[in-house]
């Protein structure tokens, strides 16, 4: 399971203040704690700074790289900010979050994937329908984008499809649509991956953590092998370790035993 740490995002008040003040210690500490929690990539998003995003994206990438040797997930709606982040990225293979079937987005991001040989998150949405309600339309969009990525030489192993999680509080079919999308993509393109953030599934409902945790296990059974989350959440990390062991994705239960020795399993108990 690819773990992408989600916490360096200026939609969070404390992070926004730290980025505005260029508080290096805060950002580095946040990055380090996510790495210690098990993150393999650190997501970097400063999209709330519309007029300064490119400058601050470069600063964030450089600051996190000073603290960690981990690669980063460059996350922005602005392709020029994505480009700035990639240009500053020096450690490992970068990830771009994201490309979609939206024409302008697709045309702007595709060359960056090729130039930087980046891993790429594919959103199942386009200009015509936005976020589709049904899994079949989501898969149709994903297939079109995946085929375009393959045409420019992107390995399937570098493609991570995001089925787009929508709240079940607005429509209880939303969880099933996401699960079916994951299954369809994995069946048609077995070398690709599925990744998502989980928290949107529970929006507007009580006991959100319980819903998020349960849904993650359901997604794992459908083929999810990447997740954007808070890796300092011990309960969630414990569930990932146990889920991978039970789904035969952890040879000889090696990662499960490592998590046990580190105390992650006992710390994650309810």
C-alpha cells in the first residue's frame, strides 16, 4: 500500500499560517512526523495562495527535502504551480496530483508527466459530466486518460486512478460507485494502481472515523493499493497493516510483524 501523507495542505489553518510566515520548523516537523508514521510520499498543497502558489510551492518542496529523503506528491489545480514544484523536486520519483479528462488539465499535465517521468494520479472526471454518478462513466473517463498516458510511454505501474469518493450522506450509492470503479480499472489495467483520500465518504455524518476506517478495508478488498491520509493516525495505519496481511499482499506477514514490533498494532486498537 502506497501511503501519501496529506497534512501539508494550506486548507488547514495551522499549515496556512506556517506557509504564510515561511515557518520552516513547523513544516519540517510536520513532514518528519508523517514519515515516522509510515508515509512513503508527502503531499504538498498550497493552493489557497492563488497569487503566490508557484513561489510557495517551490519553497515547500525545498523545505521538505531538507528534512527528508522521501519523494513528494505535487498537488495543485494550477499546472504552472505543478511545474514549479517538479522543477524543485530532487529526491526520488515525483508524483503529480493530478490529471483528469478535462481538456485543459489533460493538455497541461500530460507533458509534465513525460518530462519528469512522474507517477500520476488520474481523476475520473471530465468537462462533459464533471464527476460522474455511476462507475461505468467513471471507468470510461479513466480508460481514455490511461490510454493517453500509455501512448506517451508512462508505465502502468506509475498510474494511480482515483475513483473520486463522494459522501454517502448525499447518496448512499456513492460508496458502491467508487468500489465498482476500482474493480473495473484493476480488471482492465491490472498493472495500474488505485488511490484515494477516504474522508469525504463520511462527510456530514456522525462517527466519521468509523465510516472512514470501514470503507478503507472495503476499498482494499476491491483493489485499492494507495491512500492519501494522515499517517499519524495509528488506528488507520494498524488497519492497513492487518488488511494487507489478510489480503495476501504482505509476504510472510513481514510488514504486519514489523508494525507489531513498532507498537503500531497495539496503539491502533480502539
